[in-house]
C-alpha cells in the first residue's frame, strides 16, 4: 500500500514538473512564412514552390505556418497585402517581381525578404555574392540576355530592320533592360520602337500601334505583369503576324514563336530551398543571390509555319525543345 502511494506521489510530482514544459511545447510558435503572390493560387510556379517546401519536409500546421495573400493580377493590391502580412508578424516575407519587392520594402525594414526577380538585385543589396542586410533570393538575369534574344529574331527573320519592344513601365528594371536591347540593336543596325503596357487593354492598344508602325518582329520584356498574360501575348502576336520572343517557356507553350531564358520553375524551387535555409538559422545576408547557369530555348514550329517562317538549322540545333 505504501509502495503504491509512493509511486502515485512520484507520478504527480513528475506531472507537475513536466506540465510547464509540455504547455510550452504546445505553445511554441511555428516559423511563419508570408507569401505575397502576384497572381492566383493556381499559378504553376506557386505550386512548384509549395511542392518543393513539402519535399523539404515542411508540413503546414505541423512545422510551418504559411500566410499567403494573392493579388489575383491586381498589382494595386500588393502594398496593402504586404502590410497585412507584416501585421501578422511573419518571420520571412517571400515576394516576386519588381512590384512585389517595392510593396515589401515599403511595408517593412525589419522582416527578412526573399525575392524572385527578373533582373539582378544590385539596388537592394551590397553585392550579389554577399547581400548583407535582410534581402536575398534568385534572379533570372533577363536583361543580360537581351542581345541574345534580338540576335535570335535576326536569325529567324534575315531581312529584319524594325523591331517593336513591349514592356511594362511600372517595372523599374525594364528601363534597364530596354537600354540593353538598344545597345544590341545598334550593333546589329536595327531600329527599335518602344511600346508600353501595364493593363490588358494597354496590351491591346500597343498591338494596334505596332501594326500601324509596321513592326517586323516583337521582343516582349518579361516581368510579373507580362507573365500573367502570356496567352494573350501569344495570341495577339500570331494574329498580327509578328515573330515574337519572350523570356520564359510559358510563352512558347501558349503558342508564342520563341522563348529564351531561365526557368521559372527553377527560380521558385531555389526560393523554397532558401526558405529552408533561413528557417534553419541561415542569415539572409550571408546567402548569395542565386543566378541561373543554364537557359532554355523553345521554338514553336506550328507558330513558325503559321507565320510562313523557315526555322534556320542553327536555331534548331541549339533548341532545347521544339513544339510541333
């Protein structure tokens, strides 16, 4: 009897000691990721990002909390959505594109920011190799490929003299990229005409002006806004019989003639790996801005035939994929 009483007392004492630790464990805050998204939840890149997190062992509600806010292509909502995520006291804010970066920077100067962008992030960090500060991420270095894309259009249309360039004026990086295109055009004796669009109706109006301007080909500068309208861009390029090139494969998949650049899927996979590193204790400022080392060329042969274009063997030989 005395032995049972002693055991019971020991269990009670053990429980009293253990309860505070158990309660503390239950109340422990999960790492909280704020995801400021430009498009809708069905966006393939977002699905890749979330799937990669799952592959890295993150289960929402178990070892991570994900607060996602989707702008649904209405970029005017980004500043308020960024402020909402900051009020939720997230530990890391993941954004993409110039508009997302701008909204995040305006909303906080204390929360680390993880960025996926179409251009180098020199304006936000001390250096690409060692950002310092609270910002890191991945870039597709789109502006560095401007000359190569123009050269591909020239190969495809040997008599090319007049090229239209379509870009979003709300993305500050596109001015830099357009200057790169201008430099390349000058060396190839090509004339450029810039067209701006930051809305679906603006895209329609730009194509009307291109037709009246008698453009022979089109280069579309990639950014988050244009990424949300690749099908429209592909359809209008074909309708207006404009050989067109874009920075991501989604354009060629949608019926566009050419795409050349880094992989969007790669960018979002790398972003997920950085979430993992940061939540395991890495300082964002110590993580170098990741830059792609491979670029993919896609050619839509069906679109080339519709435009009565013969794809030169030199382009076919370097293509990563030819869409029939």
